[in-house]
C-alpha cells in the first residue's frame, strides 16, 4: 500500500473515532422537552426522568441523561431554573427547537457530553445558556452544531443572533473542551418604500461571556474568615471600604481580600462562525432618498467581556457583508467584524 494511502486511512480512522466519541453514550430514550422550575422538580421522577429524585449522599438530586429530545419550533430542549440542589445533565441528544440547555438561577450543575444541533432561533438561538447563576457550573465536552439565528421576517427587521455557549451574569463557570461549529446569524429583511432601511444581519458567536458579576469579597475578622458572594459584596462594599481606614484596619488584621469571579474558558474548539448579511435598503419615492443598507453581523469565536480566556482552537469565522443602500442615494451598510477573540 502506498504511503499516502496509509496516511489517509489513519486520518479517516482517527476522524471516525472522534465522531463516535462525541455523542451520547448508549441508546438514547425518546423524551419530551424537560422543564425543571424548582427543587421539588429535581426530586420528582414522573416528569423529568427515572434518574431524578436521588436522595443518596454525595449524589446529584437529579441526573438527566441518555434522552433523545426533539423540541418543536421555538421550544427549549432542557430548562432548569430556580434551584439550589445539585444536578447533572449528560449524554443527551437535543435536535431542533430554538435553544438547547438553559440554566437560570440554577447553581451546582454539571453539563457534560451532550449533543445539541439543528437549532433555529425565534429570533435568537443558543446552544447552552447559563444566566443569573452564582454558583458552581461546569460545561464540558459538549458538541454543539448547526445553530442559526432566524432571518428577518418583516420589513427592515434585523436577523436573529446565534450563540454556541452564552454565560450572562454567572460565576463560577467552567467552559472546557466543548466543540462548537456552524454558528450563524440570520440575514436582515429588505427595506421598502414605506420603511426604507434594510435590516442588519444577526451576529454569530461561538462563546459569549457577558455581564460577568463583580468581584466577591472575603472578610477576615481575626481567626474567622467570612466568604461573601457577588451580590452581598456589592451591597456591603461601601461599609467595608470604611472599615479599611488605617485607624480601624489593625483591629481586624487582614480585613478584606477581593477575589474576582472565576469564568474559565479553555481548550474549546470553535469553527465555522458567521455573521448574517445585511439587507438592501428600500427605494426612495417622489425624489426622496433611498433607505440605508443593513449592516452585516459580527462573527466572533469568543466574545470575552472582562475575562481572560485560556488556550482555545478557533478557525473559520466570516463576518456578514453590509448591503447597498436603496436608490437613489441610500448609504451602504458596513461589514460586520470578524475576530477570533473580541
């Protein structure tokens, strides 16, 4: 066998292993979309699967695993909100709908080895969303693909945006070793003579770390150390600042240390991210100017906010093109921004 044939065979074998290893383990059981809205839901087996209701020590209260879920248009595959008990979401297959896994005010969770694909936004689409959650969340080894913002559907409407993973006002969160591909913003809708400007294209983003919480504080009173969360830290910071005056601070020892919230983004693979195309402006009437063309959407691998991401693999990102303005005299829209990290 020729050398090039051997190399091709090895590469194909390695590629096949990668694909086989990326999906859920074992045969998945069909299941309707899952909505957990309280601790009670985490301990109820009837609605949310046979592995919820675990009361054993050191085990998650609910393990959502090995389900095949196909939401209808606009729905969410798995939603967990308003909980404090631990849970695990792993080895599930989610296909269709607008959102994959959404966690809102739901700390103490692990999201691992899920496959999420074929999302179409209403107008936005998100593979995994962690929102307003101040507690440990781990998002690892998930495969997210074919996530699309919805195109504009009416005159001058902007296209929807698409996100692989979106973290909003949440920490600590670990986003590690996820595969994200084919994330694309929707295109804008045309302008008309009545509503002249063309719609902007939506943004495509692999990972968005948005609106991270402020630093937490640790208050040390002699031998006792009290940990303060981000919300309480913000409330008490003015008081603590006064305690830091030179005449008071020696009485407390090392009074306050500030610890930034941890948001870890590393060893993720992100590819084929694109912004939506802007739409052409409408034509002018009775000597008036035509409408402006829509701007193209951004294509960003990691939009990092105030964090410093670790080493990630990011490739093939394409900004949306701006559209021409309407005749006569409409201004052309600008092209979107293409960036690996922004």
